[in-house]
């Protein structure tokens, strides 16, 4: 055992443990991208930086072994600043989107790229479920929204933007009311006053949570009095939106006010928002609580070489939707994104490099891909594969590459070591 001090607390380090292993075992949180349990690794990312109190040095905790009497600081402003700088430098060489621009532009936060993937795979029920779970009244919104998602679509840089609204309309047309499930009840009743998109969205998500929901509309019609130019949406689709909610068990009561004593809660949605899709999002927040906004990596338009490469990419350019799938397949598991969010980074202070082409996907197997533009050169895939990944060149221009003849040596388990979406499986 070795006696050390971490953040003014005496702890014992086991023989052979590195500082990060000792600290984590003792309950101290230290991030790292180039370290993964007992996998072979070398210090490279410096996101695991700590400060040696006796020497004042900033050191990597993933490779440093404790010594007797060492005093370690893992949480001072100096340490946090060092880690933040390391993350920003890594992000400057990370030419990738976490979320597709169509999602960030959508007032309702619709995961369009995932919807398109499901649509292209013929998984229409799943795509429709995602669409309705996000927008609640997707048919209506498709007709009255000005489609900022299509205006910012990256496919438009290469040829023509994806016809996102038409895909949504095609999915809505597949609605089968007999397949709409009625969520089990939780024994509590909630009243929602009004039937604008925010109120309907809140009612939908509360019903999914098991509440018995009554929507009270003082006017004689549902939804129509609350949206501009309702004539743009076909009447049969407006009726379909309401029938879906009725099938779920939501009850609509016109020309009446709720009696508060009859309900567990009476909700009166209030907002200054007027954009219909944003109202739907706020209704979801009202029912579920607002999600924290994670870091989102993004970049400007494609370079000429990227456009040329994408134009020749038969896999994406010939799929049914035409979507480039420019969001990251690992956006929910990427540690780089997680730590950038935790450290409050909104964008890197450093200009993104054009060293690697965005969306250049190398097929490793039928279900596994490698994207150099997302690689942070941590080396985990190099050190933990035999005749697989390797380093090319040295210094700042160094790259992690996979020679074509080595692709058959790569196991899918290697994906679990990649801290970003550089090496990933595709569903």
C-alpha cells in the first residue's frame, strides 16, 4: 500500500494502480478519453490531468503511479482549466456533427436523421412512433411549418436537400389507429386547459405516463383556433391527430371548465412562444421536465473535396430518403461530447482543421465503420488490435489508419473502447 493525499483526504493506493484508478476507487471523479479500464493504453488526451501539489506539475493521472506522500489535486480551477483546454484542442481536430443540422434547426427538436434511417430500412412503424413521440401532431406541423430543417440540410450542399416534410407525410399516412396502444393508468387524473400544440403535447406525454387526461377547450373546436392558417392542413389529417390521442385514452371536453377538486392537477399551459413545433416541444417539457442541452459539435459547409467525395458515395446518395446521415452514430455514448457538456464548452476557441474529410466512412465489416474525422488519436484501437489499426506519420499530422488488408482482424468489441464515434456499429 502507498499512502497519498487526494483533495486533502488521505487514501491508500494499491500496488500497481495508477492515480486515476486509485482516485476513482476512492470516489473521486476524473475524466479520461485515452484510458479504458484494463485495456492497453498510453497517455495522450490529457483530459485526465491532475496537479501534483508538491511539485506544482500538471500530470496525466492515467499513467502516473502514486508515490509515498504524494499530494494530488483533482478539482482546482487550474486543473479544470487544463482539462478544458485539452478538450477544446481535441474538438478543433474533430470535424463532425453530434446532431445533424436538421435537428438543431427544428423548433421541435426532431431527430430527423434517425427517422430517415428507420424510413430507409423500411421500419416505418418505428419511424412513425419516433415522429409522433417528438412532434405529437406531425401531420399538422408538416403543413404549417416553414421547414427550417430542409433549408439547412447538408445534402443541399451536395445536390438537393432531403424532402423531410414529404417523408413525414408519407409516414403519417401509414397511421393505423388500431395499432395505437392505450398506456396503462396510474390512478391519477389531470386536466389540461386549452388545445393549442403545447396543450396537446402535454396531454399526449402525460397520458403516456399513465395519467387519465381530460383536455378542456373553451372554444367549439380542438386545435384550429390556436394555429395560424389552419386551412393549409387537410381536415382529415387534423382529425387524425385528435383520433390518435383519443385512441390513447385522452378525453376532449368542449365548452366547459374543469372542476379543480376532481383532478390531481389542473394544467394551464402558458408561453410566449408562437411557433407550433416549438409549442409542441414546450408541451413535452411541461409534462416530462426540460432536458439539459448537451454540447453539440458542428462545422461550416462542406469543402469542395468533401462535396466531391459525397457525390460519389452510392450508399447514402441512392438511399430512399437521400439523407447523408450526418449526425453521429455514437452521439448518445460519445465521451468527448459528455465531457464537453460537463465542462461547459459550447464551442471550441480554436478553428476546426480540414485535415480529414467529414463523413468519409470506411467499412470495417458489414456493420462496423471507421471515420477518421472523428478520431482523437487516443490509440486505444491501435494498442488493442493485432495487425489492425496503426499510426501513420508523426507529430501533429499523425493519423490513425486501418489498412484495408487488416480490416478482417478487427472485432466488434473494439468499438467499445473508442471514446468517440470514430469506430462504431451501425444498426
